[in-house]
C-alpha cells in the first residue's frame, strides 16, 4: 500500500509537460520561461497539492472497494 501511494503520488504530482516550458520554448516565436523564486514556489506548491490530491483519490478508491468487499462478504455469511 505504501508503494502504491508513492507511485500514485509521484505520477499525480509531477507534471512533466508543464515543467518542459522551462527547458524549451513551446513555439519558435516564444522565449523559454525563466525560473524565478516566485515560479519555483508556485511549482513546488502545485506539485505538493496535486500529489496529496492523487493520494487522497487513491485511498478513496481503495476504501470504496474494501467497503464493497466487506458488504459482499457479510451477505455471503448471512446466506450460509
């Protein structure tokens, strides 16, 4: 479960395509964005928020499946 949280958190939080704006220009006529302290702060903040959101969604889905399994096992035990 911890490994799954790491994988989901990293894949959900890191936005590779958005970070490419600072490495190469999106179009020939535009310039590469400069990484200032404000942009670094904003990118780190977005990464943390999106990582926590992805982990929260993963835990919600796991909880729903566990709840469904618990209810189904209770129904099966009542039938026996």
